[in-house]
């Protein structure tokens, strides 16, 4: 399996742990605000498994966890083998996923290959394809979230408050989602690389940080654990 990138040290990507972040290439979504566009287009220098293993062996005294992100990790057939390899070094594993493959998340959880999961919830169900790409539906993300709630595995749900998500849309999403243990809202940042077809969406205004904070009390009616 290609490793498309590695952040050697992070204090923010794995709650409560110092971690490294591994990026896997390719994605089954095409979000207009994607900040890892190069992973979709092949614009990266792959890291070999030999180099990754050497890094994991060396850094065991410095980091506690490994975040596996992307792209979308669950589209890779060799993901279980990669996570098994990481777990064999004694690390905790956090999986970042768009939630499109609930069966794969269930499989990984039942094999005890993940310790924490972060699931993206992109938009209200009725408008999911506007944010995640044509023909993409949000029901799989809800199914992944539903499974995680029933499993007892620690997890969070994340939404990037992108252009097109105003107060009405955010309230709609808060109601659609089950009550979450942790719901993280991320402020929109314009991507540096994006297809021309997304010019209008990328350049459109998004809710500011202060506007998101002002909206928090309303959202907490439905999602009390919002961050």
C-alpha cells in the first residue's frame, strides 16, 4: 500500500494523545473544499512501508498514537493489514473517515484495529451531493455513526462549516444526527488547489468563527457535546 504522506508529530489530531498522522491516497468523494487534493490527483511522493516501519520503531518513546487519514482510508483493501502492522508496534490507532463504508468500519472495530474514529458529516442529507460530489448520499455516514454509537467505541463527528452551510443547514444537520459524544465544527479555509468547476463554491463566503460561536447555543439544543 502507498503511504501518501506523514506528519511526524501532532498534538491536535488525536484527542488526548501525541500522535503522528499517516495519509493514504485516493477518495470516493470529491468535496469542493478538500485540502488534500494532491492525494486525489497523485501529486505526492510515496513513503515505503519499510520507511514507515523504521519511523514507527524509532518514535515509540515520543508518540502514543497513529492517525490514519486521507483521502479515504476505507477504500483500500490492504487497510486491515496496515492497521495490524501499526498495532503490532503498540500504538493506539485513530481512523479518519468520511463514513461511506460502515461495514469496513465495523470490521475494523470488531478486529480491535481501531481505538478512536472521526467521521465526517458533510451537509444536510438532502444536499449531500452538493458538498461531497455527485451521486454521494449521506445515509452511509449516518449508518457508520449509528454503528459507532451502538459499539461503545470512542468516536467523534466533524463538520467543516463550508460555504453553503448557514444557520438553517447547521440546525438541520444537528437534528438529523443522533446525540453525539463529541461534535466538532471546523471553520472553513479556502483550499489552495481545486478544479475550475468549483470556483464559485470555493470563493463564496462561509460562516465566520464568531458566527459559528454565536450559533453554538442553538445547536446545543440537539447536540449538547458540540465543540
